């Protein structure tokens, strides 16, 4: 009966989240906590303190990942791992990443105060540099763990001030031992805010995430000819910016004819020479698209790569270069089902979802049975100071996490 009625302490969850939010807090109630910064060190120190107060053993690996372990009856059995990340973007929100780590701590606290010894070890993890806001790429540490990224290359990545990842890691005192890496686990579950508007709009409490959408990103360069803005007739111009505008409209028209679930963004634009009295001779912009269906993604690539390489209708040249792509990652069906079952047992409404955002879970799924739990984001806001998830929804997500862990640990 104890296990059936077991709940986390919502007030304590809130207090812990609010404490984490103090490290890098901004005037508008957000958080700036770039990976391996002083603010990140402070958050890590607090995570370490929380774990040690619970009697958990904390180990740090060579890329700064932290693992707080609550022993199980069978220590030889692979652990159940829960957690997320503590780094944040500049002027980001209080919940992105931190909720997953805090909920992991709350699950461990609930076990301990109810004198529950899990059958297998329980690890609460904090993964390094999920955001990639200071050191690109994002999900760096989980990418190294899963073999997606080369460690030597990643350690030499530099921030805008020329400081390397390796230097920053050592400076904050969180360069651990490679032998501490997470090499196997019975399961990994990441609780996270949705970072989108769907759950709130549909009044659904819990998202059972079954996949992370595939992504592709291109750089498109449009080349024209500079000339004087006042003396060159419109009919005699090769204006790279006007041509880019037409090209963007053309791309949007073609992509909008594909599946309605496709999302695409032209998020970075550089205009040269960027002077109001000079006709632009070059524009470089990015196009990123995301969808879970590989066939739809192939259609996107065909559309982008068939853009004219030269002699565009505006007299400008067009070149296309693929920057990167990632395949859709499908999560473990057994764990997704357990998440749905746990939510139902608590009386919470659920929806199966595909995440459009990237998460550490998508890389860890490469070698660990993995799934994610989403909770609503107010107005779909994230990566901004206005990011908000109600404390009630945070508590619901943590309760689903608790119930799912109880199920996975066969208690």
C-alpha cells in the first residue's frame, strides 16, 4: 500500500528548484548558467551537497558528468538512471534541464525517507554541456558517451573568449576519471519541460515521449554584386538580399506543401557588406528542418539541394552546403508504456509525443533503453526568461518519474 500511495514532496521539489535558480539568476527571473562557468560550478556544488546529504556516492567522469548513486540490493545489476542537465543558455529559464535533475534528487529523497531500498542501483545524473551555448555542439557529453562525438575534438572546442572546454572543465574542478563514465544501465529516463505549447493547449498533464525528431541544417549562400545604392537603376542590379528574399519565399512555399508536422526555421542571416548605402553582394543564411519521418526529411533535402546553384532568376548565384543532420531517435517502447501506465495510475492525462528539441536522452538511447517525460510549458516558452511550468505540473512530472522508477526497479 505504501508504494501505491507514494508521492514526492512538491514543496521540497519547488524549494530545490528555486535554489538551483539562484545560481546565475537574472533580473527578470531567468537564469544565465553557461556550461563550465562559475555559475555552473555553483550549481554542481549544490547538486553534490544534496547527494552527499542523502548519503549517496557521487562520481565524476573525465568530461564532467556527475553521477549520484543510491545503492540497490543487487549492486552488480545495471542501474536505473534519471536526471538531465544543469547548464542553461544565456538569459534562459529556470526549468530547462534543472527540473530533471531536481526531480531525480526528489525521487532519491522519497526512497530514503520511506526506507525503500531499490532492487538495483539508482543513479541521479547531471550531464555536461547539453545546451552547447558556450561550447558547440549541444549534447556534447552525452554525445561523447554514446560515441557520436570524438572526445579529443570536443575537449579542444573553444568559447568566444578562446577558452577550451578542457581548460574550463579543469578550472571549475570537475575533471574526473574516465573509469566513472556511464557505460551501461537498465534504463534512462529524463523528465523535461516540453518547451512547446502542445500540452498546455490541449490541457494534458504528461507527455510520454516516444521519439526525438530527425533534423537537418543547411547553409545557403547567395552571391550578387555590390554597387552604389543611389546610382544603380533597379533593373541593372544583382542584389543578393532581394534575391535571398525571393528564395526564402520559394523555399517556404515548397516546404509548406509537405507534412503539416514539419517545422523549419531560417534562423541566422548574415548580409555583406551590411551598409545602408551599398547594394548587398552576399547573403548567407541557415535553414533548419525537423520531422520524425525519414521520408519527409528526404523530401526536404531534395527541395533544398535542388535550389539553383547559379544564375538564379534575380541574376545571383546560389550555393547550398549541408552543415549537419541527425536521424530520428525512437525511444524504448517498454519504458514509454510504463510512463503512460504510471501517469494513468496517478489519474493524469497523457499524450504520446515526438520531441522537436534535442536532448541528452536521444544520444543515450544509442546504448541504453531510454524514454522521456514531458510536462507543460506555459505559452510554450523556453530558452528565455519567461519560461514557466507550474509547480503543480512539476510535481506531477516528478510523481510519474517516481512511479516509473518504482516499476523499473521491480519494487
